C-alpha cells in the first residue's frame, strides 16, 4: 500500500504565502509524475501544477508566476510554494502521484487526503 500525506494548509491573508508538502510512503519502487489539484466549494477539481520525474513543470494559467512546484526524490515528497495568494485560491488542495509499487509490481495514481487553504481578503 501507498499513502500520500499532505501538510501545510491553513488560513492566510491575501498577498501572503503558504507552502504545501505531500510525502509518499509505502512499497514504492519509483514515482513518476506528481501534481497538485484543488477543489473549491461547488466547483470541479482542477489541475494546479505538475512536475515530472526529471523536474519539468507546468502550471495552470491562474497560478503562473505565483506558485512553484518542486520535489525531493530522496524524501518522496512534492511541494507547492504559493505566493501572492488571492481569495480565489481558497480551496482544498490535493496531491497526486503516479507510483510504481513492488510486491507485486503495479503502477497507478494515488491521491492525498487534501488540505484546506483559505485566503481572506
């Protein structure tokens, strides 16, 4: 089994910063793409940022220039640095990782439990 555990959410004023972390654990052979999604109340879950195993990144237009995704492969962890936060960034943030596990060999996507980010105006 694999677990993704997120941390770092909270309440912040507009213009502030937060750093989210998501650590994977379990029978991990390799982690390929990792990503952050978010879901605001009454809205569909949307992709925020992705990072490949060789550190190529992509961002939603709404967060470009304000958010930075990174990863530490030695810790099986992905981060999301969020700067210049806006009230419209308020959402539950979820991490996702494409993981190859052993015992037996299997490849699939896993989700974290979500962490709430609230930006006040």
